[in-house]
C-alpha cells in the first residue's frame, strides 16, 4: 500500500527535476559499474542501488537520518506539555485529510537556535529549539506544512535520490583514490615524472566531474524542492493554517540562519515573499 502511494505521488509534475536526477543517477551507476565489472555491472549496479534504497526507506534508514541530522527524543516535560497538544491536533487533521499517513509519526528536536522544522522518511518530524520561541499559532502552521511533505511523500523521494547520488560519489571517490595510488606507485617504480603529472591531471578531471555532477543534481532537485514547498504550503492552507504559516514564514526569515542539514533545506525554498503572497491569496 505504501509503495503504491509512493509511486503514484512520484509522478507529480512538481517532482520533474528530482525524477530527471533519479534517472540520470541510475544511468551513471550502471555506466560506472559496467566500467568496473564489465557486463556484470548491468546487474550489480542496479542491485546495489536497490538494496541501498530499501535500507534507506526502512526504519533503520530513518533512524540513521535522524541521528545524522541531530534529531533527539524530546525528554523535557515542559516542551512535551506545550508541543504534544499542537502536534496531536495537526496530526489528527492531516490524518483525516490523508488517511494513508503512517499511524506512528512522532516529533523530535534538534538543538539548533534558528527557528525551523523538517520532515523526513515516513514517521519523523523534527523541530528546532529555536522554533519554540514562536507563538503556538505559528507552530501550528509550521507543523501543518511538514505534514504536507509527509503526505506527498516528498521526504522519501529526496531520500531515494540522495542514495543514488551517494553511490555515484562513492564510486568517483574510489576511482580517484585508485588513480592516486597507482600514479604514485608508478612514479616511484618507473622513476617517471610523466606518471605523476598524468595522475595529477586525472585527479583534477575526476574532481571536476564530481563537482559538475553534484551541481547538476542541485539544480534538478532544487527545482522540485521549490515546487514541493508551495504544495506543502497549500496543504497547510487546506488544513486551515494558511495565515498561521504566513506569519511563521516571516518570523523564520528573521530568525537567523540554520546550519548543516537545515541550511541545505532552506536553500531549496522559494522566496518567503512569494510563499506569503500565495498563502494570503
């Protein structure tokens, strides 16, 4: 049931950029593994990708992402007493609007001072300590927006795309390392300065290819990310929190910059003024 919903949501127009990047990653994985293993690469490459995706979409993968993103269980009774009613109310409304949402969605906290939140996987919403500085109505709006991402399966799509990009990057890194070692060994064995120069130039070329490939991915995923933000805003508006979210976005824009994972998320967002204009319409 979940996979059916995932693939149905996958082909939304707003996901065009991410789908293109997913296809390009799969093609690159097949090419790289073909170069390493010959015709067996046509099987090994997709198999490695599929196993990696299955792990990423599992509870284990979601747990790993929470840990690497700095999300922790909320142990403070004071925070629980305040956020539990807000979260549960929005969750209940989102569940009525989207019955296929998981029954086990929980919220976590990251001790980032900038006000923000993000959803990941199927069952995780993470808020920052900075978000607690906002009034309750604004938090309602922010959480409704994040449930929009969960409802549209945006979080899993980005995770699947990231897995493919990670495999490509790992293979490129391995090739660079092999070329470096081979070049250094040949330089000493053959006392050939040309081998060292060739190694240096090859390393620069591979570094440039990784940079260009990552840049292309950023452009593709960013185009989808911005469209998905508007759709998540529309979801919050559908739940009745459009004005709350509008005020929250203005507060988030003034709240300082997040770092790490949160900074990467904000880089994909449309301009706040555009989102607020849409919510106010």
